C-alpha cells in the first residue's frame, strides 16, 4: 500500500468493530507504550491472512497457515505513548491482537 493511501487512512472515519467483523477490511487499534519501547512480537490469533502496519509503516504480511505465528516489531518503530496499529485482513478477522515478548516460529518438522 502506498504511503499516501496509509496517510489518508489516518483521517478516515473509523467504525466500532462488530462482534463478527466484515472482511476484507481495514481495522485500526492503538498500542500504548509506557516508558521506553522495547522489541516485541505481534501475534494475531483468530486472524487469517493480511498485512500489519505500525505507525504508518508496513510491518509485514501474516498468514495463519504459518509456520511463523508472530511478526517481529523492532523497538525503533514504536514511541512512548500511543502507537497506531492498522491491520488489513482478507479472510477472517478477530477483535484483538496480541503483543508478546517472544517469537512463535511454528512447529519444527524433521525432513528426511
């Protein structure tokens, strides 16, 4: 998504997320960081396939089929106070996302 498009999203009218969100769609939330930001990971349980933006920057794509279940969010992308989180979801959305301290890289599989 182009930077101008992401900038326009900031000034769009956002609606409250219903119990069963409609997809595809954009979802906006806020992350409050108290103190100095640290590296973290974004986990999207219940979400299916899409893209995450943090403070207008494209953090990356996710897909529930994995194997990776988290996206790395480096501390310099965050600032103390309120941070904007926008998720574009294609197939199945949930009402929450999680910020966790450790990566979930999926199951290890032995290949013969």
